[in-house]
DNA sequence: ATGAAAGCGCTAACAC
DNA sequence: GTGTTAGCGCTTTCAT
C-alpha cells in the first residue's frame, strides 16, 4: 500500500503526532530536536508515533518561525585577482540572494587571501575564526596551513565545507568540486582522441607551486595514467613543466623549451591560465591540440579564435552557490549533505560554449 | 548606496508597507496581487511605497497560508517504452517529491501516449484536458496534433510548459530543452575533430518519421551546416538516412547501405537509438567515429566498450524536474520563467560518463 | 517535565 | 472599498 494515485493524503503535522501520542506539541518538538527535558516514557511513545505515521517535517514552516540571522564566513582567494575566483565569489552572492528571496537570513562575510601567499591564507583564516561564524565555506588551496584551522573549527563545532580542492579527513561537512584525478584522465582522452601513432604531450603548470598543490598533482597523475594505459597500442610520452608567471622574463624561454619537444601533439594546461600560452603554441606547432580549464573570459576568446581546442569547466560559480545552499540546508533544515559532491566534468568546445554561458545562474525559485 | 556589509537590514514586510502608506495590510495585499477593489488613490500610494522600499515578498511565508493542492498534468511518451522517457518520468516524480518536502502540495498526474502513434497522443491530450488541471507539462512530439490542444489550454488560461521539443508561438509559458540546431553543429564538430582530409559522414534517423519531427530536422540542419562551413579547408560530404525499426527485416540491409559509403569517417545517430547500430558499424568500418544521444543504459554499455565515441546528453530527467519546478514557481510564487530555458549541450565520453551518472538528482533542499 | 500560547509573513474570509 | 482577523506548521518562551 505505497500510494494510491487519486487519494491526496494531507501531510501529518506535529499536532497530529501530539494527539496520537497523548502529549503536547511542545513535547513532540523537544523529542524531534533532542532538546531533552522529556520523560523516557513520553519520549518513547512519541518516537513510536513519529515512526508509525512516517512524519516528515514541513521545511517551509520550519524556517518561518526563525528570526535568527545566520552568519557564514567564506575563505576564498581575492576575487579581484582573477576571473575564476570572481566567478566563485559571484556564486556566493547568488546563493545568498536566493536564500534571501525565501526569507532566510544568511549573511555571508568574505575573507579574501592572496592565492600565491600561504601567509595571507593563514592570516585571513585567523581573522575568520575570530569572527565566530555559524558556518564556513573554504577553498583550501594550502594544505599544511589548513590543518590547524580545521582543527579549531571542529573543536568549536563550526561546520565547514570545502570547495575546489579536496582535503581528506579534515572533518569537513562536505567537499564540493570535481574528481581531479579523473579530470586529468579526461584531458588525456580528449587530447589523444583519434591519434593512431605514438606522440609526445606536455602538461604545463603555470605560476603554481606544484609541491604544495594537491589538486594539480592529481590532474597530472590522471593525465599520465591515461596516456600510458596498458591496453593502448600507442606508447605516448608525457613531459611535465612548471612555468613562471606569464609576465616574468623567463616565461618565453621556458615556453620555447616546451614547443621544441620532438613529436609534440598536445599541450595540457592544468589551471585556467591556458590563454597565456595558447596562441603562442598554436602558431609555433602545426595541428597541435591545446586543452585548458574554465570559462574565464580570456579563455573564451581563445576558444573562439581556435587557439584553445577544449576547456574543462570546473564551474566555480555553481560550486560556491551550492556550498552556500548546503550550509543553509545543514544549519536551518538540518539536512546533511553527502560528504562528497562531485560535479560532472563538463567538456567545452567552440560549438557548445554558448549554451553553457547562457545557462549559468538563470535558475531560481524552489528547486533541486 | 547599494549595500553596507555589516548592517543586516531586516526585510520589509507587508505590514511595513501598510503603515507607510497609511492603509491596511489587506489593501496592500490586494494591490500586490491586482485583486481590484482598491481606490485609485490608495493603489497609487501603495505602489509608490512598494517601489520606494523595494519590497520583496517572503516566498516561504506565501506558501504557508495556502492549503490548496495544485493538480498538474503531464503529457509524455509511455515510460515503459524506452529508457529516455523513463528518465523523464523519474524527473517528474523527483520534482514532485522535492516540492512535498517543502509542504507544497503538487500532485502530478501523468498521461502517457505511444510515441509512434499520433492518435495516441491526441487521445491522451483530450483526456488530460478534461481533467481540468491547474498546469500542464508536455513533450509535444507531434506538431500538428498539438496545435488545437494548446489553443484550448490557452483559452482556459491553463499554463503549459514544453519540454524536449520546441514549438514556436503556441503560447507556452516556457520551453525547456536544448537548442537542437546547435546540437547538430556540436555533433559535427566532434565527429570531424582533428581530421585533415575531406571525408563522408552519415546521419541516421532510426524508427522515426522525419517529416513530422521538427527536432530531428533541426539536428540534421545543424550537422550539415557545420560540415559544409565556408571557412573550412575540407569539403565534407553528408548523407542522411531514415531507418526502420531495429527489429525489422529491412534494418540490416539498410545498415549495409550506410557502411558501404565511400570514405566514411563518422556516423551520427539523431536519437538515443545509437546502441542499436554502434557495434555493427564499428566492426565493419575501421577507425569510424560514432556519436549518439543520451545516457540510457544501452548507450552506456556502448560507451564503455568503445563502440560509441561520444554521447550528447539531453538530460531528460533534469528537463522534467525543472518543468515541474517551473510550474510550481509560476502557480505558487507567481515567478515567471524565461520563455526559453536552454540546457547546456553536455558532451559525454568514456572518461567523464561516471561523473554525470553519480551527479544526477542528488541535490535537494532550497536551491537554484 | 509538560502544556499553553504567542508569533514568523502572508493569504483569504468576513465584516463594515 | 477598506480594515480586521484567523489561520498555515513550526519554534520558542513562559508558566505550571
């Protein structure tokens, strides 16, 4: 007797539970939220009725009564630094806005840090901690600097959500982002698609400290693994490079080293900095394939003019927005998220890029 | 003076408007909803205050008071027929469930039809109409049979939303789906990626009445246009085929005609039936590229074993779920959707398919 | 430990 | 036309 189509059963309320259990609504509420001050007998009785009637709280009614404003803190790279993190910040603002629409008071206070300076990350994380937020969203770009921060949050029982970079076993409520190893494999698949001979490929880390960056290591590992897969007829070769900042003096000479590689068929840039090398490489090596990350405006231009072939979209905006929503669901609705929310690995080409741009953030209202 | 970060302003309520305007809450409500029975002067005053205070209704509070159960009707192909429409139906149920979580009473009544029989579509549409639903979701696979149906819905002021197939100027509240022309272009881009010589490509419509199917015509148009683009060095050739049902006697001989094409480099199947031809073609023609549609289970197997190279995901589940949510937003929150909600054209490969499968429908709570 | 009751912001029914 | 009021389901406070 699961459901009988034409019979719309009214949803059962706390009052119904109270009546059936022979107690007051207040008692039922106390049981539901484990607030204590309930006799063992009453508690048991209520639990039974709750289970029997299969009580599901009305989440909308739940929020109405609350007039607390939840304070969320976000620890993310400075959004003036690059377009990727600007999109992330936009996602936060969007999430905040949409919650406001539903009368949920959720103020998000950003704490920015310089994405290339660990000290800046540390400093901002301290400031954040002292603000005693109700929940935290963080892009933990620095692994070792993060550990004590997360420990303190855990001690204070402040829930925190990771975006962008997954750190294992730090006590996070949830990680929201991509499977970076698989992301590297995908890049390898695309860059070698349809090639019948053995070739050489380069992976470029631009202006990054590879040792400190778990996420880039993961991408590289996946990339290499796919290209050297046991069951492939071709034996491909992969070279890894760490380049200085595009504006540095050494940059061009480093790039020349890359394009001088024998039999080079493709270049994979592990971050969103693909635009800074794409046109130079494409002009130097005929038929070369170039793959990068993210729909930032500089990359879009490269996609249009054909210097970048594919982009993998990490969707920073959606990651951040979902992070805020997840915190809201946890704090207000007491809905716990899965520990891992892995986003699909979206492949962007000149022919589908427009469909991704128009689609971003245009949803609103009650939803998935 | 847009916003001052640390100052959390309490959201303004109908009562605030009423006080400022020197009228009662009831009057304000009447103005907001154009219910009439308000003097011109009062109305004007209220409008002014509304604008000045930038009133945004609390959507959550709005639903609480309602105890009406909205009845939605969905006109979709029989979900037992194929996996694509099963996913669509799952999306409907998911949307319904999530609304229920928020205490919104939305019952969705499905009206199924045989996707190959226009009469069945007509018949179901009539039944649906007589049930006098509050809103309608429809996959209008038959263009001409749809016209009078939509006319009647419009006359009765019953809002309806189109999914899957876009029909112009029929008075729909919104269309949710993909840009099918662009979808064809994308397939062409992928199927010709990296090829340096002029080649031949085939587009296959399996068990479909091409004349009646606007959506397939659009895909074909996009596919051809891209491959014959003026600025390409190669002059590719495209042949179009309409095949009978895979279980028919003629099927194999028709397929043989396809693979006999000179210089054939790729095959594009316009529907989710790619699995029915992929392995045969792949075995017959070396290095051929095959592209199809949708993450139905038969296609997934082909992706895994390498007989299908790419899939374009139409995401029927998300289309349907969003359709239900959009109807809810319209009927309850009076939020009007954009007339066109175009989904991104998602490219699926063996390396990213798993990330799409795990991601489906695992979001819940207040959200985008 | 328990119950009664006052809201949360909005809607709708009912007086005037 | 306009104002008043009783809920919607849940939370929270305040007596008991």
